[in-house]
């Protein structure tokens, strides 16, 4: 599926959001590659899929879930929707994306600017956004605080209010009754109770001259206009404010085109660090998005790596009972990186979290093959073969079992290569295991002969060794 987000101007009404969403929905329903479209106005889709990036309900938000007729059709529809946002819908900030695999991230490039003063935070965020726009692979830079909205600020003259016996709450209540209305009674119709609300008509609610004449009733039944005790001032305010750890935080976000998010984040690091170095005390910039998510995922693996490493060393020592042989076996583990690198570069597959899991599993497979070969050499030596002949005979004897087990593991990965989520892991295992298996059969015997000083026998000794 595809997720399509539409953000209208912050002051947009529900009707304006509905109009834009329905216009895009009508376009998509006529697309032969689209199987179904589900629209949401004023909110996003509920979490029907665990990694879904759920949106906060807002009147200026619209979201469409587009189900396509296959993977290739999905890519075609994605390109058409992106083109529509570039050519049509001028008043909409649109974003189309595939459903995420793994923890929901949202925008792949994110920088969180935090501090105490809102104006200062906004100024810093503008500098960060300018630095991001200078990067050629960055698209659709935006901020999560939204646009500033007009507001009417009420400045109450407390001295006059106290002289008349009026509280700030009474002023607020009178204005609220004029703008939003007040329930004065209820009307019963059959089995339903309907509130009767009184308020000013629409034209009067938007006129400050009418609002300032709103009546505030005193205890003796008399009333005074709001303008007698308060001043109405037209002002503006932030439409949405986010806090992180109770500190105002503004996130500058962007999409990436033609590159991987970690690479773009790395390219932006010098410019962002230069901005962060000039910030006053109490202000800062944090990296979010794909980079932060990747670091969290890797930290969860690295936390248990020492324990797993000790367990592997213990098992190898239990099997080989020789420190030198254990070190020799461990030297073959990095051989898989040669095949992994070649395959990922050839098919332009990013080395992400799932590919890293494949490399970890690959190291275990390579070590297993090496242990099998080393044990076979020890077995040949126990039968009285010279070291040189034992190494050669063991490599030849274990050639077919090692190749067949490696081939079985490679073929088992074939069904996963087209998977969006598991594909990188499958390619990493296949490429790394193929290269490492061939290299292990050549590298390990040569290294064993070098470490243990194997000498090529000559004359009758060589003939006797081969005959044996």
C-alpha cells in the first residue's frame, strides 16, 4: 500500500480539506493500477499496521491509503501521485510514501531544535532548514510547528474590572458565549435531547467591533460592554507547539531523493554542527529520523554482542581445545564481507539494519565451515599423515560437503530476495557465503600451513604420503 498525506494551510477549514482529499481520490479511482482507496479527513488512518506512522488529528490534514495491484503497479502509482503534487494541488503540501518496514520514522531526515524561547527556536530552525535546502538530495523541507494563526488577545484592565466586581473568568465566559455559544436549554425530540445554543451570527463573530460590545452582566442585573474593562487586540500565535522532555522542540523534516538518508545526514553534519556551535546555553540540535532509528536498532544488537562473542569463543575453545586454532578459525570470518560488498554494490542495495543481521548470521556460517575443515585436518594427522599431506587431503575430502551445505543455504535464501523487508539480508548471506566458501577452501589451508610450518615433502616421502 501507499500512504498519501495532504497538509492544507493551517487556517484551512474542514470543508477545504475535504475538497482537496476528494479531488485526489477521484483521480486515483480512475487509475487501472489502483485496487482501492480509503480516505481520512481531519485525521489519519488508525493503526491497522504496526509500523504505521499515525498522524495527530487536525482540521488541515487529509490522508489516503492507496492499495495497488502489485509491487510494480505500486511504483507506477507512486510516481503519478508525486507528479500530481508537483503540477496540481497548489495549496497542498503533499507526501506519498510506501508503508514503512520496522519502527515508524516518518520523514527520513529530521533535526530537532530545542530551547526555552519560542522565537529563538524558530530562528535556529530557519537556519537549519536553509542548510538542508542547500543539499541537492533533500526535498520538501518543512517544520512540525505549522504556520502562525491569527488570534484575538484580550487584555483585561484589572483595576476597572475589580471596581465593577468583574473577574477575568466572567470576561472569558461572555466572549466564549458570543463566539462558540452557550447552551441555554434543551429540546426533546422523540428519544433524543438536543442542546439549544445561543451565539452571535457568523458575520458578527468575526467583527471586533461587535465583540467589544459583548455584554457582561453585573450582580445588580445591569451590564457593561467588554470594551469597558478589556481591550481586544488582533495578534497571531503558533498553531501547533511540540515539547520534548517538557522543553519546546521544533522538528525540521525533509524527504530524500536519489540517496540514502544516513548518507545525506552525514553530508549535512558539517553545516549543522557549525550552527550548533553558535547556539547559546540551553539550546541545541538533535538528529532524528532514519539516522536515530538506525542507531537505536544497532545499539540493541551491540548491547548483547559482548556476551555472544564470549559464548562463541567458549564453544570454539571447547571444540578445538587450542588457542592458535581458534584464532585461525576466527580469521576466516571477515572473508564474507568481500562477497557482501560486491553483491550490495552490484544490485545497489543499501547496507541497513536487516543486511547487518545477515552479515552477523553469515559470520557464524563461515566459522562453522572453518571448524569442519580444521577438525578434519586434526583427524588426518591422528592417522599418521604428514602435516602437508593432511592439509591437502582434508581440503579435498571436505570440499564437496562444504560446497553442498553452502549451496543449500544460498538456495534457501532465493525466495527472500524479492522481499522488501528481508531482501537485503538474503542478498548479503548469498553473496557473502558464496565468496567466503570459495576463499575459505583456499585461505584456511594456506594459513594453517603457514602458521604450523608445513613443509612440502619430496621424493619417497611425498609418494608415501599420497599413498597413505
